[in-house]
C-alpha cells in the first residue's frame, strides 16, 4: 500500500523510530507498524498529524502528489500534483510558449492573469 510505504520512507528519511513517530502523533509503535505494512489505516486525525509531522501533504501520503526536493539541500520544498504534471506535459507540446514562460515565470503569469480578467 502506497500510504504505508510513504510513511515508512519518510520516517526512515527523518531518522526516527516507529516508537518516536508514534509518540509524536499519539499512537503506539504497533499502530505505526500496521500503517507501514498496510494492515491498519490511520484515523483522519492521525493521518493529518502524520502529514504535519513530516511537513508534507495528505495528498502526498495518498500518492496523489510527487514530492519535490531542493537540488542544493536535498530538503522537501513542496509537492506537485498529477494535474500539475499533466499541465506541464501539455505545455511542452508548445516549445515556443513553454520557453517564453520559463524565461520569466512571474511576468508570464501576470500577463496571463491580466488577459483572463
């Protein structure tokens, strides 16, 4: 199960034990083990606490986003959704437009926003 894999990967990447993670979110080590191996599902409250603990989103834990890390520091900087990826892929079919937008992203977004008003 993807949720369990992501929880386990984030826990290991953050260098914390199942017991420590359980203590942070108010569940037992056994519960964390169950989440990671897919035999248990966290409650909604615990699920949100897990996302907050790892400074990520619930969508990332659900597999609806791809984590984005900084190349320089290798730290989590955000996530990109499947819709964002689809948008970028579609935009790349128009290389002239794509390259112009990438050259000055803030200006390009402002121009598009003004045109849509």
